[in-house]
């Protein structure tokens, strides 16, 4: 069995649903409660899989849920360093979620240039716009950040795409180790 | 590493050679003929060397004096190296030489240490009648050792409960002591939380230009020692008498790990190290060899819970420290602002992550100014700002409400103008009642007041009343004629009243003690009317003048006090707003 530990960080503005996504994935429960400790909450979950060469993988994901950004608070850069994957979360219910998502990717890259970048537009359950607009969001993110490996729309409330997002993050974190070239995927 | 240490002295020697010999060679060139003469003179080598020696010594001294910095740089490693060799060879002599200097320090240190041990022993003895004391007695009997030995061992002991080697960037546990694996505590979670706390502390002080690092956390009986450099740090949970020596032991372990595996650590990416077993073995050996380790096998789950509490306590401590830190920063900022400081605004912590501003300010819009400034601070904790900034008056026309503000304003201006400014509010105007105001002062104060929110609504002009108030126009006995000096004063007053819209003048005549009260009242009013006529004749609107019927009581009072130089024969002028005229 090949074992790894990987640091995965969640970034995004206040209220986009980062904590809820983690809760949904780790505890399989949904809660609107917020955490406020030292600006980060750490959770852990193991992922196991067998690849095409029948190799057993076991990855322990250390998920750093970092306090959301606001007008007068900022994230210590050190929290971002060493991340294998950065999950940047956007909020589908705000007017234009693409701009803050792109800003967070820039911030992440400044401290963790080698991190694999995932983008999740959350609150799909509340999103009322047609699918064409959702794809427009995806395209705009890619236009600015060509190196984003994965974009998905999620719902922490219903659990839609949540488990897949974290599991894919864990797998790509390990594949990135071997210099694996990611092809952008849109779900 | 080794390469560097070998090269350093070599390059130092070549540098020294260059400093000393370049000049020597040129000196030799210049003095070639003299030296040759000396060499062929047939004198012995020793004698030749003796003759040349002073020249070389002087050259050596000259060169060292010229470039002391380079000389120090070059000589330091050589001196250190030779000192080290000397100490190794002549240890006894060196100790003898240093003892007079170091002896007293060492004695003092030993005395302090002994004192600490004695105190510790006393504490232990006091527990003799406790369960722990009885247990110690039983153990001594069973093991066949004296109770005092056990006491001494307890007094000096420190045990390492567990140790983690953590990757600094990711917070992932690279290796941990084996003992821990049987316990409930999740090492990965602890390590990640610890890394976050460490980063938090470091980041919190980043703005102060300090290199603050978290080195240890103490909570109850446990101490968490953190030793870190480069890509990893070592966290060791200790129990007992943690001293400098303990920290040095942790440092020594860290040094050994770093020396042997630094390359492996820097390439760590979440998998196993190349020498994973060796690293784990070193950590295990360290933990197992700590004093009292045999007892640590009995570590209960309660103790593990305590460790978890230590970490949670540390998080709480961080939150508390950040509270204090940001509160102090906010208050420092408020104090630094002159227009804030006069309102005695203070930021107080109010529950978690929130601050309340207390103070009285003149205007609601000013709250926004204070709050927006406070919100501009960087904070990793989402700070909720609430305000209890009271607006002390809705209108300055309300004398009760405005009195506090006027008091604050006076105090603020008094500081600036040496306590000689007094403010007064009257019918929508602020008045100064100072003694030293000139036009420049007035402009300054007007500018300052205009910048204070709340005042601008009510404030129109600073009126330097001292130049107008209390001015009197004197008369000769039984006369109502205004003399030239008085005309000059009246012209000045008229000019001032004209220059400020909404001002008028109150006139009150007075007389000396001569005659009946009726005649005195009469001449007093005539004098006031004469002054009024003069002012009107010179262009002042009659609407701006109010003749107040002479108050005989006032006259009597003035006559008795003898304050005026005219024996009571005068007209007093009070410049007031128009509303006071009607």
C-alpha cells in the first residue's frame, strides 16, 4: 500500500460555504454554524483507491478550512504554504462570484505556487440562473487561470458533487507528485 | 557544510597574507640594497633577524591599524581556533585563569539551582501525608531504595511524554514517538493545530517587525517545547521540572535529526521518509530515555486528555492574546488622532471577536469615521465592531447637553494655547474668551473647529470677546462728551461688530457717587445715548445697539470696588449676538 498525507486548503469569501462543504464531506452532515478559532479549522479524512496498475493508495487528507476573507481581515500566508491542493470556493448566489474566486487563486499561488487548484461554485441548490450562465462562470475562470485543474458546481446542502470534489482533490494531490499533467475537467 | 568550514580559514590566511605581505614585499623592494648589505655583512642569521624585526613589527601594526575591520574579520577565526586548541591542551590553566572572573557567577548559579531543588524537596515532603507520599514510601520499601533518593529523583525529573516531528509548511506529522500510537489523540490533528497556532503567533507579530516565534506552551503540569528550523519542527510534550537543560536536550535531538536527515526533510511531500525507521527510532529512543519513563508507561487516558486540553488552552490563549493585541492597537490608534483623543474614546473587548467603542462624540457621522478607521486594521479574526459612542447633545443650543462638549473643547484648546482659551456657546455661536488671541490664533482655532464634526453645524466664527468685552468709555465729571481716546476704542469696536454678521452691542451707562440716585441714573443714560449716537453717526445700524437702563445696584457695586479709573463715570460695552440685543 502506498501511503501519503496531503494538505488541502479551502479558500473563499465569507459565507460561501467552505465549512459546510467540509462538514458534509467529513461528517456527512450539514450545518450553517460558523467556526471562529484562530482563523482555521482542521479536519481529516482518509481516501483509499486502487489504480489501473492495481496499486493500493491510502491518502490522509488534512483539510485546512481557512476563515473567509472580509474587508478588514486577511489570511496569514503561512496557512497556505505547502498545500498540495487549494480548493477555491465561490458563491453562486452572489452577483459575480468569478472575481473573488480569481483573487483567491492569485493569493493561493503567491504562497503555494505548486498547489493544484480546484474551483467549486457552491450553493447550487439556491442557484436560479440558467446553465448557460454557469458555464460562462467556468469559462471566465479558465480564461484568467489556465492552470486550474478542476471546476465544479456543488451544494453542501444536498451533498451534490461534494464527495467527488474532495476525493478528486486527494487523488490529484498524489498524481501531482509524479509530475502528472492535468487536463482541465469541468463537471 | 564541511567544505565551508575547511575553506574559511584558508581563505582567511590568504587574505591575511595579502594584507601583510603585499606591503612587506614593496618595502623589501624599496630597501633592497640595505638588506643585501646586511646579508653580505657576514653577521649571523639570528642577528640579521633581530635587526629586521622592528621594521616588520612596525609594518604589521601599520597595516592592522589601517584596516581594522578586515583585520578583525581575518584574525577572529584564527584566534578562536588557537584559543580552542589552547583550552584543549591546557584545560587546567585556562580554568585557573578564568575562575576569578567566572567563579562568582558559577557559585551564584549553583546556589540558585540548589535553592530550587530544596524548594522542590520541601514541596515533596509536604505531600508525605498525601496518597502520593504514602505511595512513595511503599515504592521505597518495595524497591529497596531510600525515600530521599526517590524524592530527589522526583524533584529533578522530567519525562518526555511524546514527541512529534512536524513538517513546518504543511503541518503534517513526519514521525512521532511510538508510545503515542496506542492513545486516542490524533497526532495528525494535533500537529496541524500546533502548526496553525505557531503560524498564528508568528503572523500576529509580523507587523511589529519582531521575529516572534512560539517556543513553548505551558499548561498545568505539561510543557510543550517547540524547536524548529527550516522545513521541520519538533514538538515535545514534557512533564516535570522543565529547565533550560530540558530544552537543550530537545535542541540536541533536533540538531541530530537535522544533521542526518535535512535533505530528506526538505523533500518531504507527505509520503514516508527514506530513513523513516531511523528517524522514528531516534525519537523513540529520546522519549524512552527520559527520567521517570518507566512511570510514563502508566500514562492514563486522562493525561492524554490533558494534552488535548493544553492545545485547546493554547488556542484560547492565542485568541485572548489577539484580543489584547488588537484592542491595544485600536486604542493606540485612537490616541494618536488629535480629533479622536478629545472625546475619550476607548475600545473594549466585548465577548469573543468583538470590540465596543465607548465614548462621547458630538455627531453620529463621526461614529462612522472612528469605525471605518478601526475596520481598516488587518485582522485574521473577523472582528465585529459595535459602538456605544454616545452623541452628547443633539443641538448645541441645548446648554445642558452642550456643556460637556464645551468642556472637552476647552480642555483640548487649552492644551494647545497654554490654558488661555475659554469657549462659550451662545445662541448658535461659539465664543472664545481668552486673552492672547490674535488673528492667526483665531484662524487656527477656526480651522481646527471646522474639522470637528458636529461643531461645523453650529459654529460660525470664533469671536475674540476679550478684545471687545469689558471695554469702557470714560467721561469727565458731569460730562457726556466723548474724548478722542474713547472715540478710537469705539471705532475699533464698531469695525469688529461690522465684520461679523449677527453681532450687536449692549451699552450700559454709569455715574459716580455724586448726586441723587435719579440724577445719577439720568446722566448714566445720557452717556449711553451719547455713545450710541457716535456709533450710529459712524455707520453702525441702530438695530445693532441696545441701551440697557442703568442698573443702580451694579453702579454701586462698581463704585465700591473702585475697579474703574473713571470713578464710575463711564459707559460699558458688551458685544453680543443680535439675538441678545432684541
